[in-house]
C-alpha cells in the first residue's frame, strides 16, 4: 500500500480570525453579549483589591478615611460594614457575570463546532467525485472531526481568557495611572516584553502547529486504511507491517508535536520572570513612597494587590495562545475545505412528468484530470425509452465511465447527454438522479439493518414494497433466514454478508426506487452462476417497462438485450442484437467465443 498523505487538504489563505468572524455572523449578537459580560466580570474582579485598600485606609486613617468622607460616616465599624456589603455585592456580581460570560462562550463554542462540522460535511457532499481522487478519506476525516474539535476547544474558554487579560491590563492601568504615574510606568515595563514574546512565540508556533495538523491527518489516513483493509492485511499476514506503519506515523506526530510543546512551554517561565520584575518594582518603589508618607498606606495596598492582578494572569497567556495557534491551524484547514468550489453544479429544471427514460449520448468526449488521454472519444449511444441496452467491451474501454457521466458524477469534456430530450446539465440533481436506480460494480452497504439499506433511496417505502424488491433480487430467502430478518445489522460495508448477498441487496435497493432508468454496472459480477441466473430472470421482469442500461463483462447476462453496444478505446465500434453481432464476426463474436469456450474447443479439434 502507498503511504497515505493529507498534504492535498487545502489551506485557506485568508486570516483565520477574519474567516471565523465572517462565519459566525449569525451569532454576533451573542458574541457581543459574551464580550460585554467578560469585560464586566473583569471590572468586578478588580474591585475587591480596591475594597481591600479602602479597608486598610479605614483602619489606618480612622474617621478621615475615604469611605468615611464619601458616606459621611465617622464610626469605623459602620465604615467596615459598608465595605462588607459592597464586597458581598461585588462578589455576587462577579460570580453572576462570570457565569453568564462562560455560559455564552461555551454555548458559542458548541454551536460553532456543530455548524462547522455540518457545513463542512454538507460542503464535502456537494463536491464532485474527482475532488476526492487526490485526497485521502483519513485527511478529510481529520478536518471534519479533529480540526473542528480543536476549534471548539479554543472557543470554549480562549476568547474569554484573552478578553479578560486585555481588559485587566487596561482597567488596572487606569487605577495605577490615577494613583501613581511613576509606579504605572514601572509596573508596566514588563508588558512590552510579554507582548513581544507573545508575538515572537505566535509566529514561531504557527508553522509548527501546521505540521502537527498535517501529521494528525497522516495518522488518520493510515488508521482508516488499516481498519478498512483489515481482511487484506490478515490474508497477507501483514499485521506487523501495518503496526509498524502506524508506529512511524505516530512517532512523527509525537516529534512535531513535542517540538511545538517545547516552544510553547518555554513561554510561561518568561512571563513569570517579567511578573517578578514588575511586582518587585511596585513593592520597592511604592513601599519607600509609603514609608516617606508620599503615598497613603491604603493606596499602597491597592497597588501591591493590583500589580499581582495586572501581571499574574499573563502567566496563562502562553497556554491560551497555545490553544489559539492550534485552533488557527485547524481554521485554515476547515475554511480551506469550505473554499473549495464544486465544479459540477445542478441545473434549474425538473424532468417533465411522467419520466419516460429515453437516454442519448451525442458525440461525448471525456478525459480524467489525472490522465491526458481521452477515455471516451466521440461516444454516441441512443437508448429509447423502455428498452434494455447493454454496453460491453474489454477492461479500460470506458464502459463504467458512460454511467458516471449519465449520473453527472463527472462532466463530459464535450458533447451532449440528454434524458427524455432534456440536457442533463440543465436538470436538478434531485430530478436527474431521482429518475435513476444505480447498482455499482463496487458494492457498498451502510452500517445498519437490511431494511435501512434497502430503503436508503426510498425511506417511505412500505414493508410490502421492501419485500417485493427483495423477492425480485432473489434476496428474500437469505434475508428471512437471518436471526432478525430485515432488522439484521449487516455491519460496516455489509461485512457480515457474502459478496453475492451484498450485491443482491444493492439490486433490491435500486429496484425499490422504481426508477425510470435502471443502471446496472457489473451487477452480477460477485454472484455464482445459479444466483446470476435467478437475478437475470428477475431483471427481465423489472426491466420490462423501464429503460435499462447494463454494463457487463459476462456476455451471457446481456444476450437478450434489445441492443448491445461494443466499446473499444472509448467509442462504440459495433452495435446490434446478440445474433447480429455474432453473425458480424467482429470483436463481440470473438469475446463470445472466448467466454463460451468455442475458441478452445476449435483449437482442440
């Protein structure tokens, strides 16, 4: 297996905060409320320091205290009572404002996480098949799950902490400036160091966390491949190799994450040193001023507490910035994925009812992006309504591509495809794909019950309809033999069933839709001869009144089709009934002789 990679996951080039603000525009009123509550909470948070200073002032200055002059109260006990009431009120307001602020931020985190996951997944569903050809499912899963969770972890408390930290600097700075301009300068000297250090660390952390997110995507790719291919791994006795593959990727993730952690962890000691410097200057210079009588003792007490209130919260800034950088790395991936524009867009018209099912390809050309050579070269096929047409040919001749173009999973390079005379690029997806029932060569069942898988294309189907579709697909016998019948869980991708059982269920799923156009892409490739014969009998009944397009490798399954189109090198080289093509003696006749053993028999004779 090739090494999985998530390097092709796109990254947004817009500043992530701008993307996030634009994305959350429907919740801006709640953002404003949360910011307001965070700011008010910080005002209440620094008020106790002022009250402590006032209490010291009452004790030291007796009747001449600030509280005494403000309220006209001389008795110190009454002054302290006023301070107690004010303290209780401030603490209650602080607790209430913190509750409202945190509640709103966490609500926003959960809502944005949910909406980001749903919008990203919905957007992924809208992208054309070719988008996924160069991208791994593990890498996309990392964006849809891990990156979205990383964004939630930051929004949960990160903005609140950043706001109260910034507000703390402003509000405490105002108090310092009013009391002592000199101590304001001294106390704030460490802040430029902290800001410069924050910006430096932020710029150095950004590329490291981008590597962490990429490494996480690589691990997800490897694990997805390993779990999805568990049967192949076991059959080739490759368990140890796969464990080693995960070990290498996990070790790489550990190394790049450790590099980021080492840098982010060094931030906190730097802040502590700056805090020590600011606190020491306030204690030394302010204490001397108080001893000289130049600074009231109560105000000195306020500044001592305020210096800690100013600088100590900055020690958490490193952790918050760490969350911020991780979230911004995730944002670039989330919004980069959202910026990918689908190139196959639905039309605006619905098919006129009733849908007859006439399909026509006019000079259709197509080439995959990964290959410069054309897969289809001027393909023209006309399938009248109600007829069964088969497309056969060697592997690589372009048979399955025809079906993908009809369903608009890909867009033709040139030419036109119509359904009931309507160009399919002008039809809505619901109208176009709602008129078709598709059985793919690569059988896929969802993890769920048999009933849930059968009704996937028609959720409102009755039990009788479900049973009838199962009977037509020759699936009733094995379904009813299961322990819980139609309520039996089939496992991821239907792993609890045999290949033939899975294929019969997908045929029943398509039949249940009662489509105008039934498309079978190697629909009997995984069943035995007996089951194939039974399914053929059923398909003859199902296709009697509807257009049916059969892609087949086994010619015996299409010999009764109204018309057989033989493809080679991307175009139809022969067309006709089975008898006409055998009589023609061309490619079809040669393939028929090989599959029926006539060539071998002739050579033996």
